[in-house]
C-alpha cells in the first residue's frame, strides 16, 4: 500500500520515506537495543505476537529468533520488505481487522502519542480487538522530560541521533524534529507528539477497553495492559 504523508509528519534523506516521516534505510541500520529483552520478560514463552508499526523488523527479528510467532503490521510496503521470518500485513493500524486474536499485541515506538483525529483511539482499539481474552498488550510510551532540555544527542552504532526541537503547534500537540547523522548519510524526521500524563494515558486505555497491569521499566515507558472483559 502506498500512502501519502500524514499531516504534520515529514522526513528527508536517502531512500523511501514512510507516511509518518521515517526513513526506511535508516531503520534498516538501527540496532535493536534492549527492547526485545523487555518484551521477552513480559510475555509467555513462544507467544503469538501482533507487532503494530514493525518497520523493517528491527524488533521483529530478535523476537522471531527467541521463538515467538510474529505478525508484523505496517502501512509502508517498503518497510515490510525488510521483514523476514514473520507474516506481514500492509495496512494502517487503525483499520486493521484480522480474523485472529493474539497472546500479545505490541504497540511500540511511541505510536500511542500519535496525533490526528481519532488516531490514538484507533490504534488502541486495534490493540483491544486483536488481543486474546487472556492476552496482554505491551505499549512503549514517552518518558518524563522527553520534550525538555533540547537539543539532546546520543550516539548509536556509528551515528548520532539529535532531537533538535519540540515546539507546541496546538493545544496538547507538539512538533518534534530529529536528525540522524551518519558518516555516509543524513536523515531527518518531523513528527507530531501528544504528551500524555499517567492519568491521560490510563484514561485513553480505559476508553479502548484496556487497563494497566504493570509499568515494566523504572522510567515507566514500557507498559503491560490487559483487556477489560465484561
Ligand atoms: C518509528 S518507526 C519504528 C519501526 C519499528 N517499530 C522499530 O522500532 O524499528 C514507526 C513505524 O510505524 C509505521 N506506522 C506509523 N504509524 C502507523 C499507522 N498508523 N499504521 C501503520 N503503520 C504505521 C511507520 O510506517 C514506521 O514503519
């Protein structure tokens, strides 16, 4: 599926750019970091995982290697071309309707902060629709202070990630600009982010029929939620 850019989201640099401004070639080279370990510790061994916004498989591949069965969803076909060892589904997450439910639904990469009319609600309802009654939803959210003390830099596998700025664009919505600098390439991404207090986050989950089970990391960025069954 080929889609146009989402409003407020842009990217630049070599190769394909997704509707939310991500560079496909950049995500091919970013390392997995500690995310697969956090996920593995929070879910049953060998679980079926629906990964929403999988990109090129940066997290998918370590999960497959650890024995999980992964279905990877992304609206960018170019991103999904990099995924191997997992079923792929090319669609916006908000409209996903698979005839299956999963032990685990994964909504990482701060997608829960996405802006746009009904987007967050749509993402969370997709999580709820696809999680088994005894299953769990894992969500990665922004840490405290993420929009403060900018610019901020960190080194990453031969490159540098610089969060340049975060500016308010309308009530509750910020525009964030990030640069990815490597000796052979430079990418940028500008995206929208809706910061969420713990209370607002938990309310958003409740509206979708989900409830926080545990904050999995000290910085409270990784959350395990359970479906509310009536
Ligand atoms: C920041 S990248 C992260 C990719 C991957 N999770 C990772 O950590 O490497 C976000 C990915 O989510 C996809 N994405 C963002 N919003 C989406 C949506 N609403 N529906 C489907 N895919 C989406 C983008 O195309 C992109 O591949």
